[in-house]
C-alpha cells in the first residue's frame, strides 16, 4: 500500500524575496511549511548574506525548476574596497588590507568594462559545488583548499550605480554595481577579481538578486509579508482554515510562467491521449525550438521535443 503523502497538492511558483541571514534551503523549507506543500524546490542558491529573487517551485512546478537554474540572473552588489575576506563577503574574516589607489570615474568604468563578455571564472571555496560528494564549503571551513577548474561564464553588462569617496585621501571606499550575467556566475568572485585588478582587493557587503530568468524583484513576496498578512507562525498548519490556504495560493504564479520562452502548442483530444501514454504525435511546429509547451483545454500538460523523425515526443508530463 502506497504511503500517503504529507501536505497539500499545491502547484505554482512563489517569487520570494529571500531575507538576509538564512540559507536558500532554509527559506525553501519555511515556504514549504507555510503552504503545507507536498513538494518544493528552489531555483538557484543565494548566499546567506544575499537577499532578493528566489523563485520557489511547489508541486508539479518542480518539474520545470531546472530551466530557472539555467537562466540568466541580475544582481546589485556593494563591493568594499581595500580588504579581502576568507569568504569573499562580509561574513568572513578579513585576511588582507591594502590602500585603495586613486581612480577617476572614467578609468573605473573602463576597468569594469573589461569584465564584460565571455570570461573564465574560478568558483570560490565557499560554495555549494561538490567534491567527492561534499560541498566545497565543508572543506573550506576546515581550512582545506581544493583545486577548482575555471569555468566559462558571460557577463552581459556591468553598470556602476554608486560609489563613495574617502574625502581625506580622495580614494574610493566602495562601489555599487549592477551585474547581468549567465548561470554559474559567482558575484563574490567577480567582486574579488575587480578588487585584484584595482590593486587593493575587495569583498561584498551587500548582494541583492534583482532578476532570475523571467522573474523580477517587483514580483517578489517577502517572508514578513507572509507572516504578517496571514497572521502565521511556525506551527500554523495545526489551525489553518482552507480559506486561508486559498488566499495564499493566489500569490503563486502559474507553472508555465517559468517556461514562456518555449512555443505553445494546443493539442486536440486524440493528440492529448497519445501524449499521455508516452506516444509521439505528427505535428510540425512552425517555430524551431529546444522544447515545446503542450496544452490541452488551455491547460499546461507537459513539455515535448522533436524526435529524429520530426514528430513531437513527450519530454516531461505535468499533472496540474
């Protein structure tokens, strides 16, 4: 006899404004608990220090989460100049300090532009990347350094948003930058590399994700809003009324908002039946694409690809 799943069968995407001071997984578990969801997954870790856009997929939406993991991101970062830390951010210990050279704004802009485009970046030791099945940060906390290979990333743009001058010596205290980048980019490492190129070192004191794939900060819901708006606490499920869940579910975006980049195909009844049974259908899409969104009765039912015989083949089915 199959074990009954705990929680509700709720589907959709909550764009969370992750608070500082907790891990992405902790934020995920809080949201899963609040919504009493059977399944949940986030779509790209943010450092504990970082805040901002963290899309959380509930239920069947977890089946499209990898598309968000692979998506481009945008960040705003405050880089403290003249000091290097163990972690690349202000959560670590300062291990090196240097005076900041005098920079004219035009020269700083030129320096920042050298990081735009396709570059190679070496992931930091304080990261969730695995080595022999363990995240690198576990080794880093023990003082063990693992050799890491550099990886290709793309910095689409870096914009200087703000900076602060030390009036006594006329040098910069910090710079604040907006970065639009490809998946796999470590903004901490980018900040450190900028500091190295300036000749003084740097670390991040504030990091905020502004965009993740199609999702924007303007769409994000804070954890405080969830608790205050609905009068929730950590043991809320024992007394929540279904009507309150219905209100909370209105905050969820449809699953297909994560995959709007793929062409949509509406199936007829026969095609729907074949797809549901894992069979191909003879349909020639007008637009060439990596994947196709499949709908039946205006409802998303899955994703498909074109096989070698140019027929639509189900790739992943959703039960919404």
